[in-house]
């Protein structure tokens, strides 16, 4: 249970840090979504760029079976490395954005 709370805090810290950077185009806002009861966490961009609707997930983490799953990363930031620097062990980080057949070769958890 201690790991679970630590992992939640790590994810929220990362998303809060990256969510503080507002997009420079249009009327677009960064929104943080922390669903701690189901362990889903996202950074979304929502708004308008001229006549175009902006609505997309920038970063998405889940916690499943005691492991952090990186489900989406639309940045050049190495989220797994940030988690490692916060004390999360490699085996507890799953690159969910990679196909299952590639995960054993990443050096991270495979689920």
C-alpha cells in the first residue's frame, strides 16, 4: 500500500509540473485529471485554436496491479526516467504505449 500511495504522488507531481506549461496557441488550457479511486491520471489540452477544436490527451498514466503504466506521452519528455528519478523501480514501470511484443525488450516491466 505504501508503494501505491508513493506511485500516485509521483504521477501527480509529474502531471502537475508539465501541466503548468500552457499551450501557446489559441484559447487552449491544460487540464489535469486525477481519478485516484480508479487510478487513471491525465494531462489534457482542451479549448479552441481559431475555429479548430483542441481536445487531446498529452500524458496518460494508469496504475494496474501495483505497476505504473505509461499509456500516452505526446511530448519529448522521458516520463519513465522521471519516475526512476523519483524512486520507482524499473520493474514497476510498464510502457503501455508500446506493443506487448516489444515490452520485454524495453528494460521496464512487462505486466
